[in-house]
C-alpha cells in the first residue's frame, strides 16, 4: 500500500474533490462519446461494406442448397440446368407430358387460326 504521507497523494479539499470528480466525469463522458462514434462508424462500415457480401453469400448458399436438394444430393458434374430438368422430369413426368401435349394442341389451334386468317385476307 502506498504511503499517503509522502506528498504523492495529498488530501484534497472539498472543492478539490469536486474538481477532480468533475474532471473524471468529463473524461468519462468524452470516452463514452468517442466510443459511441467508433461503434457507429464501425457499424456503418459493416452495413455498407460487409453486409452486401454477407447477403450475397447467404443467397448463394441458399441457392446452392436448393439446387443440391433438387438434384438429389448427387454431384453436379453436369450442367445444373440439365440435372434440374432431369430431376423434375423424373418426379413429374405424367403431369409434364400432359401439360406439354395441351401446350402443343393450343399452339396447333393458334397456327390453324393464323393460316385461316391469312387465307381469308389473301383472297
């Protein structure tokens, strides 16, 4: 323990104690403001400089997980679109064939109407 009698730690008057406490409080408030400014700047940097990459990475991870799920957890050494098409076809073959047939019938009807219109207008 330090010897207070050697003049290094003089006893303060009430006014001196108040001044010391005011100085300590001023330093404390200054440190709080400086710390808040640093935190605010760092958060701002994080949101503007880092967040775009975090979002991109998370969406990329999400996209890749969906592709892996659709592809049946096998290696995607082929093009992703082919693997996805094959998987969708395997699981929905009957409904896809029906839908494609309906699309073709509608297209044929449309083309027949167009041919008929062209014949009528060319006479």
